[in-house]
């Protein structure tokens, strides 16, 4: 046996995640063959015969990887990609194309596609790309969860604590803070300790990093 | 003459002085007459005795005088009568001459040695409008034009020398109009044999000169046409001897007339570069001599060594009996036309070549796509089969291997197709900065050949600022030709009388140049608009349905786009955007 088909070791196997694949191709045989194959490899596959069909069924909450044909009657793959971006539907996209020229590939990748597979691709190539895509899905999911947690922590802070942490992160000492806010050093210390605990920060640099992340995702 | 005059001296003398002499003689005779009476009456003896008597000699003398006087008187009478008759004769002749002189149709002048008019005949005054008093005594040159005066002065010495001369002069009437006259002058000799007067006879030749001049003018005009026409023209006798060749033909070989006239035409420098052409010409002349028009093309070399294609013909000129009397050889330089034809043919070949390549490329692309789909499905099915097979415990020997090989071969087929497609569609792409105005001009030149007499007008709304696109010129030309041709064919089929195709360009967003081809044809139907660019779709009976599909492929390969404007109400509008050259 020269190669085995489904035995890729990857993060997805260790993660409890639904491996959802959306296959959009106007060729019925391809939909049939690929969905059959991918299902045999443990993926959940949903097929659509056109971009319009997919858009009709899709909502912002869906998650997973999309196998997308570029050349279709009606809306093309690139057009669907742009539309998804517009609707903030966060899918990882792998293009599958009958003839991929450089220009089209560049455009697809620039717009955030993971890969572009030229038909006919080997099953190995397909699975490798899917694995890569799902690792990104998971990473994104993890990040998403991390951000959720961060958001929750930040929201649990009182107004006073938020104010104190803001100044701490800006580099002010407790004394400076106390003078400015007209309270005792001790009060500041209590707020600061409580805030750090709520944010789950173990040290000042950890607090700074978490606060920066909050700023990044726009909570502050 | 002198002798004759001398012999007349005596009678002339007699006629004038005869009577006086006779009177004197009688007088002398009568003085001595009484003595004679005396003798006759009183003397004895016979009269003769007494007269001859020696003692009286005076008697005989007296008698002699009387007799002499009688004789001389008679002669004088005779002579005077004769002269009278002669004078009358002369007067008659003079008056006859006068009549003749005045009734002559020519101008007749008698002038003296200096040229002063002594006499002139009646018609001079009638014709010229001058009165007798205005002319007589004036120099004859007064009545000539300045040119003629000069002619007159030049000829006068000759006239004096030889006694005769003639010249054409222009006589000016009193009203200023001019009579062309042929003038002949004859010297009139005087007694001493000197020419001291001249008889000038002038004949009105205005009519004759006019005819001659018209002939001359017509000849000159004919010569001008003959010599300055662009064509090479000559004249041959039926045996092929060159009688004439025009200047254009002579210039072609750099020869003068006398070097070629009289030679056999095929031996002249026009034909010497090719023996086969010489033979052909010889045969053709023989054919033309039979009354046939012969025409053939040949390559000739001019005096600068340039090779030119000449359309040559031999046209026989027949007399009323149908016999060939002359042959007119004629040559036209058709090198430029040949060149243009050649260029057009080449362009068409190139077009066909590009079209073929594009068609192959497009077919390969569409075939690759069509084949890759099932191959992809095949690979998928094989993969599934492998998965399922692997879960089985008892499988025939090599079963998995076979499935794997099947999958591999499907993939290989894909690679083969890809290589084929790459090979065909690669072609030779020569991407450069192309001035759009030049490109469109070239296309219009090209289609103009086909649009002659079609009544369809192709207009280019030229932009003053020269747009440049980054493109393979030949390929974009093909696309544009294709679009224009589509428009033209659509107009033709719909039978619209004043067909018009308009090409314009503008700068579109983001450094893209847009080229628009609009027509006033029937336009694109809405159901056709959706599939217009798909391969094998066509509304034309003879179309392959590849044109627009290929065009779009070409434009897309240039990172551009090609579409039909679906909003347009009247006619069709195709837009092509290409990246600008910045």
C-alpha cells in the first residue's frame, strides 16, 4: 500500500469538533463523488449545486470549510467568496477549479482562501488541504472562545476597577493614581488586586497583554 | 532697254520741237523768196535752167530750204501724233492698274526705301479704319505690333539685298484689334537699277493661322496627356517596331526617344531583363496584330534597379477593313496595389492563424474543464471505494492496488490535459504598451476592405490624449475585429440601411482603459445576453460560437474584462476594459 487515505494525524482528531464541509459545485457527479469520499473519511458534507443555493441556506452562525468551484453557471466562486465576506460568514474556503490561472489564484488567496486545488486533484491533496483548513477553523474557534472569556472577565469589572486598571496599564504608580483620584493608596491597591484577579492576570505584563487584546477586539 | 529709249530720242525731239524747226526753215526760205519770184517772172529761160544757173546759187538753196521745211513739218506732225497716241495708251493702262490696285483683296502698300508709305490701296483704309491722310507719309511700322516691328526690322536688310522677302506680321487696326497677315515685299527697281521703293502685299491669314494654332494646341494637349500620364504608353506598327513611347515610359528605363524608336519592341531595355518576357511579348504582338487585345502581368526593372509589377496590355488599332494598322502598348505600375493585396492577405492569414490558435486554446480550455469534472469525480469515487475496501477483511489479491492505480490514472489524465492546454494556450504573448488610437486605426483599415459598398460606416471617436494599454497587440486587434465584424454582420442581416458602428475609448476606474463598440443594429436579446460568451453558442448560421468566447478568454488573459451592456435599448454595446500602461 503506497499511501493510506485517511490516516493524517492532526489536531482535529483530538478535538471534539464537528468536521462540517460545504461543497459548492454545479457538477452533480463531483458533488456525489466528493461527498461520498469525504463522508467515508469522517467529514460531514453538505452539497450545493450553485452559489445562489448556498446563500439561500446559509446564515452567519455556520462554521466549517467550504469546497468551492470557481467556474459555475450564475455566480462564480470568487463572487460567492466576496458575498460571504460581505455577510460576515466566516468559512475557510478551498477553491477547486478546472483551470486556475495565476490571476484568479492570486485574487482568491488575497481574499482569504486557504488553497486552490486544480481539478483533478488527488484525494491526498484534498485531505491535506482540508486538514489545514480545519486546523484554522479550530484555531479560530479557540481564539473565539478566548476572546469570549476575556470579554466576560472585562465585563465583570466595576467602573472603578476598570479605571484603575486603565491607569496601571498606562504605567502610573499606585501613589500617582491615589493622588489623582483623591483616595488612599490602600484603596487603589485593593481595586488593582481585585481587577487583576477578575482578568485572570498573574502578573503586570500578563495584565498588559490581556488588556491589549481587549482593546484589539474592541471591548474597552 | 537703254537702247530702246535712245532710238526714241529723235522722234521725241521731233514731236516737241518739229514745228519750230519747220517754221524757221520756212522763214529762211521765204526771206529769199522774192528773188525766186524775180527769177521765175522776169528772167528768161526755163525754170530749171535758171535755178541751176551757176551765177545764181541762192535760188537752189532757197528751194532746198522750202522742201526741207515741208518734209520736216510733215515728220513733226507724224511724231507728235504718235506721242499723243502713246500718252493716251499709258493713261489707259494707268487707270486700269489703279482699278486693279484698288480692287485687290490684299493690302498693298508702296513704300520708299525708308519704309514711309507712299501709296496704299483702298481696302487698306476700309479694313484698317485709318483715313488716307492718316497713313500716307507715315512709316509702315507704325501700324504693326511691337513684335512685328521687330520682325520687320530684321527682314528689311534682306529685302534690300535680295529684292524680295516675306514674313508673318500682326497689323493693328485703328480700333486696336489685330489682323494676322502674311506679308510679302518686292523691291521696285528704278532707272539706275536701285531699289528705292518697295511694294508690300499683305494677306489676312487670321483664319488660316487660327486653324493651324488650334491644331497645334490640340497636338500640344495630346502630347501633354501622352507624356505626363502615369501609364506607360507607346505606339507600335503591327510588326512590333516601336514608333513612339511616352515620357513616363522613357523615364522608367532612363532612355531618350531616339534610343528606342525604330527598334523592335522586345529588343528595347524595357524587356531585356527577361528572355521569357521577351518571348511572351513577341508572341503577344503577333496575337495583337491579328486584332486581339492581349494583357499580362510582369515584373520589370526600372532604371534605378527597382522591381515593379506592371500590368501590361497590347491594344490593336484597326482600320475600316478590320486590319490592324497600329498596336498601342500600355503599362500600369500595379506594385502598390500588389503590395496592398499582399499585406491584406498576410493580415488575413495572421488573423486566421491567431483565430485558429485561439480556437484551439479555447477548445482545449473548455475540453479540459469538461474532462476534468468527470476525472475529479472518478478520483473521488476511487477514494471512496478504497476506503470501503479497506474496511473489508477478505479482499482478492491486489484489489486495493487496482483501485489506487485507477485513481492514479485518473489523475494522470488530468495532468495530460493540463499540459495540452498549457501548450496550446501559451502561444506567443507579446505584451507591450500599445497606443489605443493606432490599434483602432489598424482595425478600421482592416475592416474597411470588407465594408466597401456595404453602406456601413465605422467611426472612431478618437481621444486626443493617447490612451495606452498593456496588451498583446495582435490578440486585442483580433478581439476588436471580432466585435466590429459581429456588429457589421448583425446590421447586414437585419437589413438596416444606414448602418453605423462607433468605436470610442475612455479611462475607466483604477487605471483601466475602456474601449466601447456600439452599433445601431438589432441589439442583443435578453435571453442571448446571458449565454453570449459561452462557447458553442451562436445566433449566426455559419458561426462556430467561438468568437465571443475566445474574445473574452483573450481579454481575461490580459487581466481585463469584456461584457455586453444589457441596459442599452437600441443596438448593441460591447465594452472591453484593459489595464492601462502606467
